[in-house]
C-alpha cells in the first residue's frame, strides 16, 4: 500500500529537524508548567486505575516519555521519525522507543492504561482524525485515559485550520469539535484546559489539552 503523502512529508521534515527540535523541547518543556500539570494529572489517573502501560505517541526525542517515568508511570514512546527515535534512545537508554504510526499502532487491543498525544495529532489531516481517535480507543483498556494536547482553533463552526508550523504542515483544532469526535469514538471527555494565547510565547494560538476516558 502506498504511504499517504502527508506521512512521508512529516517524517522527512522531522528527520531533518530532529537535532534542532530536541534542543527546542529541552528548553520549552521545562518552562511550560501548564502543559506539565495536565500530564501530571493524566499520570495520576493512570496510577489510580491500577497503573499499566502508557504509550507516548509522537514522542519525538523522548522528553515526555521520560517525564511520565519520573511520575511513576510505565511508558514507552512511538514516533514516525527514525531520527527522533534514535535521539530518544540515546538520551534515555533505559526506556523503550519504537518507530511507528499514531494511526496504526503496533499494540494489541485494549492493552494500554493510557495514551498521550502531546502535540502529535497536529500533523494529522482533519479528515483522518476520526480514524486516529478510533485507533486510540482500540488500544485502550476499559477506563483507560487519553490526553490530547494541540494548538486550539477558536472557531467552533470548523474542525481545524491549517497553519505554518516550524517543522511541517500542521493543523490547529477546535476543542469543542474534537470533543465531539472523541465521544463518537467512545472516548468521553473528563476535563479540559485551554491556555490563553499570550501564555505561550511560541505561538499566538490557544493551547488545548483534552483529557478523555474510554467508555465501556
């Protein structure tokens, strides 16, 4: 089967930018407490449900996977870019990292306690987002949690708007419309955090964090 053009383009862009991107997140993530607080909440809910394996999908250089581990969560990382995975393995040799696709995870049905997609759905074209959310539902066990973080689109009449991302073409999504798609995928919204544009110096966009749970 021929790979969709957007996957090829995204992989190539992140392979080329891997070292620069790793330097960026090393500085940006520690300086972003509002992002970290939602990840910490996600980790606490995973632990409270009895722990279990968590997939950090679109893990990049592994900084979030390592952060989850510091919070007591057993996590592994998956990324489209082989160069990113190489950096993640080099920086965190004690953790597991794999090359893979967020829309076609090499994971058994209902085997995960959690899925974290930290700014990784932004390169998914809007017409493919429902199948990606369905894939997250497939791999989550009953009651498993999903955390989506993405640039927010403040027009609730539309699902997404394309924008000029620094690495590759990306989309910012309407939190309300994403929540509707989550519900259709049998992933019920638990909580959300919308960070005002001025709080993130990197972009003049709202930053959305949606926490959901797989329903029975």
